[in-house]
């Protein structure tokens, strides 16, 4: 094991968990299928949930359903929910019509804006490396000041913000803050 860790260190790779929270949210651009780009920093003053997902993932689809419910309920109070698909096969598809069709299918579950990104910018935003191994969905909650207040671990677990009651409690608390 020491040999593997030493080799990874020598190559400049690390085995690390997601970056610690709270921390300032790095800038991130969401490329929506409509062609619109949204910068997360433009949402300052709102509580923002970002779901990083694979469009074909059943867990991501189920999470999008309850996030849509939260968005409908708490959006008027200052919540903004975004999705970011980063499954490689979608990003590698040169056919723009196929990409839009895949996103449209996912939007049957998500009633909030869902855009696309390549894997590398997503992992940088999450503070993870390809060596971490990760599950989806990955969720990030950003407060009104632009700080990440919660983030799933590389492998999301029960009792975390991947569960609706846990997320609801956190968002309610953050929306109540001045």
C-alpha cells in the first residue's frame, strides 16, 4: 500500500476526499442545451443546489424528482436548483440533436435547468480527482454568500444531503439566514 501511495504521490496524484466545507464556491459555468451559459456566481443572494449527474442514472433521476419538488416549493423563497450532466458518452456524442434528446428525456424528471459539462471541470469544482472514484448524483449546496455549505462525499451515503429530508432541513436553515 505504501508503495502505491508513494507512486501516486510521485506522479502528482492524490487519493483524497472531496474538498472540505464550508469553502468559497469556485466559479462554474453551466452550458444549457438552449445555448445559454449560466455562471453560478450570478446566483449570489440565493441558496443554490447543484446536482452533478449522469442522465441515464436512476438515482440521479429520482433525486431530480424531489429536487424539482423543492424548487417548486422553495424557489419563490430564494432557492435555485441546477443540474449538470457530465456523463462522458453524452459529451462525446457529436450529434447535437442526440444530446438535446437525451437532455429532454432527463428533463422529464428535472423541472429545473440542466446543462452539460466535461468531467474535468466538474471534478475541479467538487475538489476531487479522478483517483477518488465517485458516485452520482453529487450534490452541492451553496449559501447566499457564495460559500459551499454542504457537499456529498465521493460515494454518497445515507443520512447525507442525497436524502430529501436532510436536504430540506439544510435549505430551510440557509434560506432563513440574513
